[in-house]
C-alpha cells in the first residue's frame, strides 16, 4: 500500500477503496498525511473490517465508510470534506 500511496498526485480529497489486506495501510496513510496535510482521505472498507476505522481516523483519514456504500452517503461525505476547507 505504501508504494501505491506514495505516487498519489496532489488532490483535495483522495478516495481509497480498500479491498485487500489492511496491513501496512495505517503507516502509508500517516505518511501520506505528513507529506500532504491538506489532503482529506476517505476510505471505503469492507463491513467485516470496520473495526479498522478508529485506527484509520487516528492515522489521518477524514472518514471511513463501510462497503457497499450508498451513493448519497458518499456524496455527502465528499461535500463535507470540501466544505470544511
């Protein structure tokens, strides 16, 4: 995951769809937020992994949503993120 996150372009909001192992993602997320503190990160996480959201928020995620996510819920989170600026 760290290799994937290290090549992200500058953006206001990054949406990450987490489908595989969460191992190493917290470190990568913290590293991304250190390099790009203004970037808001929204994670889509499988229902079975939702225990992970607390750690993800502490590592710098803006929001962590269970998959499958409702389109209206995703849009609302993205709008809140942009409006919080």
